[in-house]
């Protein structure tokens, strides 16, 4: 029955047509709505699950493990997801993966001890990575190449908006009805994402040729044209991971309250900078956009280390969000722009591997630095990967562009 539903939806897709010159097509709007619902379901859990874990007998170490197992499982799935999307079709994998995500969210209400919660989080990471990779690949297929960066910037706003709204919704639900209401809401939002995905039309991207050998499969998991942009992304997210993980701890140490304003300012400037950066990069200014973004991130991270008041932290958060918003859609578009259509799934997976690896590995490294030297020195240390990001871009991506001209 399930297979018949998916196949019937695939059969309704219109024949391949040339990409339109505009962004806001029916397909793109549905993809944005599906992504927004999916990210709402995820972001409602991120700030509330650590508290729930303490209630079922966990400790601070278990919270770290819970965050780590999700990130690791998602990172492991990314290259496999890209391969599946390229070989079996974007929409079919998207629909199947969203059904699997829905099934996993229904397990949260059964996770009444720490070990079960770890298993559920690992499964959630695997299935969401598969769904997210398929969705982002369809977005890349649906956008005109001349406006790829701008479109990716708008699509990325779905995660930024959800990050701004979902934590408040999650805590509100827990406050009025408890965690079972939260888990029900997470499942309902996932179901909504699936419903938005059903009318999405398949794209005209061809499937990759079948690979017969195990070696060939391993080689096809990563896309080499996406590696330069992915390497820059790794250094960028490694620096940004310190903001996600350690700002609340640093400000608590300084006796500063209302640090939620930092993340609000961070989200607002990201909302502004993402579409602007994408549009600018599409007009041939990718190098300039990345230079401005990395310099802005550098100033913002240094400002965090120098701040001692809530005003200083809010200003720093706005600067960091502006820089991060400039860099991310530009890098995602660069990772896909020069990739053959039948390898866009692999390129998307390669990009997200670097994104996840930077966040996960960065959090671990900054934890050691903070323990050894304190939070202020740790934030100054995050300037190193930003310098490496800039050096990596101008050494590898610019060299690639020069070769193309020759």
C-alpha cells in the first residue's frame, strides 16, 4: 500500500521541462514548506531533550553522548543518502525517508530510559540526514543555474526560521502539557512535512549509471567537484560550533542573563544576509561574498571573546549571524554548481558531511580548549579555522577556476 502511494505520486509528475528563470515555483514553495515543518520538528527537541534526559535518569555526560550520537549517525548517512538519491530517484527517496522519520518520532514516547533514547536519537539522525539530502538535491534540480545561490539562500531560511521559533514552542508545550505532548507535536510536524512533499514534482535529473563493484560504490559516495567548497565549510562550521555549544556556558560564567537575545540577533541577521549573499554570488561575486562573510565572522568571533555585557554579546551575535549567513548559501551553491546533474545527490551529501563534521568535531575540540584555557581564550582560538577557511578557498577554489579558464 505504501509503495503504491509513492509510485502513484511519482507517476503524476509532469514530463521533464526546462528549468524556469524564476525561483518561486510551485515545487520550490512546497520544498520550503516541507523543510520548514521538518526542521521545526527537529528544533523543538534540541533544547528540551537534555532536560528530559535528566528526568529519566541521565547526567551531563549522557547529554553529550546524546548530541554526539545524533551528529555521528547523520554524518555517516550523508554519503549513502547522496548515492541513494542519485541512483534511485530524488522524490522516491525523499518520501520513503520522511515516512521513516515519522516512524522514528513515534518512538520518542517509548524511550523511557537513557539507552533507548540513544537508539532513537541515532535512528533520528540517520533518517533525517537521508530526508534532508534528498530534499536539498531536489531544490538544486528545481532552481535555475543562474540563480542557484539566491535560491539556496531562501531555502536555508527554513532552518533559520525554525531555529528562532521551535525552541520556544517546544518549551511552551512541555510547560503546559508535558513531554508526551511535545513528542506528539514532533510527529505531527513530520507528518505535515510528508504531506507537503507528496505534491512535489520529480525533476528531470537523470539517475546515475549502476555501479557493479564495491570499489566503485565507495568512490561514488563522494563528489570531487564539491570537495573544495566542502573543505571551506568544514572550517567555517568548526568555528561556528563554539557559538552553538558554549555561549550559554560562557555568559553564565560572566553572570549575564537573557542570553537568548544573542541567538535572536544571530538568527535575524542570518535571515537578512542569506538571500542577499546568494543573489550577489550568482552575479559573479562569490569570491567577494565569501571574503566579506569570513571577515565578518572573524570580527564577530573576536567580539565574543572581548564582550563582557549583554549589549556586547547581542552585537557580536548579530555580526556572527551576518557572516555565517553570507558564507553558507554561497558555499552550498559552489558545491553543486559545477556538478553533473546525475551527481548532485553525491555533491549535496559531500557538502553536508563537511558541515556535520565541522560542528561535531569542533564541539569536541573547543571543549578541551575551554577546559584548558577558559572560554575567552577558546573563542579567540576559533579565529584559526576561519583563517584556514579563507586560505583553503583561495588556494583550491580559485585554482579550480583558473584551470577552467585554461
